[in-house]
């Protein structure tokens, strides 16, 4: 069976690799495949997986590194790094996770890989590490990932977090036949992780073709059963009172983790230790409190079909569009107790669940907007339900592209990865090319649309739909060009400069700098894009100016890439003029 698993995995990776416009090497495709399935429970997008890949030499035995807080991926512009007040909203005792991945196409697991990881982590988990000293040993990508983890840990100390350091070792060898010496090295590495901090634990896992195939062949289930105590039915929709224990079962996967994919359409993330969640926890812990469903607005589920048999509802295409705070707080507060004592009286309490059945996407969006207007939600958080977002999605579909306004919707349908464009990526492409601010696009990979002002600038009804598709195609063309350069570039250089190169490509077509999307109308209608030869010249010039600016201003690479002064300097020096009113 193991040989069959290996063949199937190889075929799956080969298909993914070769269906790209610019195929990846098998090793690079395997690294991304390994990262996706090592982290299968987090529901990361292609872009989020790619962002954690450690490229090039000096990777220290680490091919991927990701930092999570309470199950949510952290970015360099996440709120806890930007706002001191955001830290106080993090739940006491939340788990901070550093997840490291080593992926090799070898036919077995070696001691060397674990030794390299141990050495790297001994250096980079040191809170007083001198990056200038170890910088000659490790790529900037790896340093940045560990720096993100150390910074998060420092910021969160007052919230008394727990720390998990996990290492997934992925090869094409048999995980059930790991040599005892390698297993012993894994135990030593786990101990090293556990001893790194007083609050940390360590885990090492081996993943081979059998484990990868099992995860790769298991799509997230959106068809679920929900037992209930009482219900009212009108037409095909229901209002049900559900026991807290049964609702926890509904929320949890086989590992006990919350099914994050059924919240993909929710308009905001879990807010942690905010007042409303503290009140939910308090009511659960108070045996004298009134009925839970009296005090709580309940849960709203949209689905495509609901069938009631006995006192069980079978729901298809489940999405929880309101009630994320309640759901996550229930899970955090009661899940451990439910595992040890499911007969506890608290599980006799009820939560109200509304099940709304419709296949009309516009109706679903209306439900999302209406049910979330009752609480304080920034307008930009409702962006996926806007008319402009649906219009962009429809226009992309007409032209064989897929606008993923619902995270991972098209990936789960098996659509080509290089034809899927997320809301954040399109927004950054608009900001970089159409509005002339690649620095701003670079600085805000995850928070660009949290500002209503920025959202209205990026997604304007005045911008023609062909321009949005042109921007998506142009950015993809630039990214594919950078992946196929004869001299491979590091992940950090790609991250810092791919929006700047995209801007230069657009500016070069127009012949001058500009900051209005309508400037691109003709290019979009005529489907004119920068040629590969022109991108090569622009890339060479961009790198030269990037280095010179850093030397002249004594500025680091990240800081330069996020600087509007560099953009002005760049366009002026290359003869395109500059926008002074930035």
C-alpha cells in the first residue's frame, strides 16, 4: 500500500506542478504540498502557505515556518504588533504556536535533518539572539519568521500564553518505519522545544506518503448533522434549541479542534478576551444564571439544504455566518470539560440556532449583512458581501479566472491555483499598480482592507471590471516571472519587491506615474501586458535602485520596501516622474 500511496502523491504533485503557467520544480512543489497538508487543520490559503515558505540556501533545515495565535495565522501587520490595546483582547492562556516544516523528497527520514533543526532552533529561539551575528548562517526569510514568533511572545507575556513548538518532518519515506535513532533524535528535539521556555511544549511528527494521501484526499466536510431538543419550522428553514454538548460535537473535528472552515464566510475573527466573550464565559460558569439561550443572541447558519429526521437536522454546505464569538467561547470554555465529564449539568443548557436554507448567494449575503449589523462591525469587514465583490467574481468567472471572495471556495473545487485570486491579493495589486503605492501594499499584507477609507479607494464602482481582471493577471504575470528567473530570488526579496515590480510594469506601459485606476482602461480593454524582456530590464533596475537607496539612507530591506520615499526615488530615477502628493 505504501508504494501506491507514493505513486498517488507523486501524481498529485506533478499535476499541480505542471498545470501552472510557469511550472515549479518538483522539490518546490513538494515543499508547498507538504506545508499545505502538515497545516491542513488551519484552512490556509495558497498565499498564506506561500508566505511561510523558506526559500533558497541557508534555510537551517527549515523549509516552512508559521506562527499562530489561538489557531489564527499571525502576519507582520497583525493587530497585536500594531496596537497595544489589541493585546488586552487576547484570551488569558491562549496558545502561541510556532510550526516548523522540513520537506524532503528523499525516501526516508534522517538524523541529519533533525540535528540541523535542533541547531537552528537553539540559535533562533534565544530571546537575546544577535541577528547580525547569525545572519551569515541563515536566510533573511527564516530570521523574519522566528523574529515574528519572538516578538509575539514578548507582546503577549501579560496574557500568560502557552507555547507550542511543532516540527513536521515530511518525506516520501514510510512514517511507520522510522529508524530508532531518528525517533530518539525526535524525542531529544521535543525536549529541547519543551525546555526552550517555561511555558512551552514540543512536538515532532513524521509524515510520509500514507499520511499525506489521507489528508490530501479528505476535503473539509460542509455536510453535518445537528441534534436538537426543540425546533420550529417554517418552509424549509428552522429555529432550533440545541444542547451545548451537541453543539460542541457539531463544532469539533475528530481531533477536538474547532472546524474553522465552517466559519469561512464570517465577517470577523475571534475577538478573544473582549467584554462580550467574558460575559458568555461568566454565564456558563455561573450555575445560578438564567437559561443560556435567554442571554445570548444565538447562532445563524446558512446552508443549501436541511433535512430533519427524528430530532436531527442534516445540513448541507454549512456556514456559520453569525455567532462566531459564541461558538469559539463555548469551545474554549467547555471543550476540555466535555471530554472529561459530558454529563455535567452545564451541557443540559441550550443555545438557539437559526438554520436558513437558500442557494441564492445574494440572499446569503443579505443574511450575513443583516445579522452582523446588530453589533459593532467595521463596514470593510462586510466586504465579501458587497455588490462590487459579487460583480468582480462574476466577471472573473466569465473569463476563466476565480475570485475567491469566500476563502478557499475555489481551491476546494479543484480550480487551478494560479487562476485563483483572493480579496487581499487583488486589493494589494490595485494599491500597487492602479493607485501607485506598492509600499503601502507591501506594508499591509493582511490589514489593508481594515480601513474603510482604503477599502473605498481600492474597490470603487468607478473602476471598470476589466481593470480588476487586468490587475490580477498582471500581478500573476509578475509573480510567475520572478519564480522563473535564472538566478533564483529569496522569499524575502520577492515579498519586498514584487509589488514594486508590478507598479513599474504598469508605469512603463503608460509611460509615467499615475494614481487613478482609469488610467489603465485602455490597457485592460486591449489586454496589453509588460513583456518578459521588459520585466527583466525593470527587475534589474529595481534591484539596483533598491540597493543604492538602502546604502544612501542606511535603511534595511523591509523598511525600504515599505517606504513611500523609496517609491518616489525609484520612479524619478528611472525617468517616470514622481507623485509628490503621496
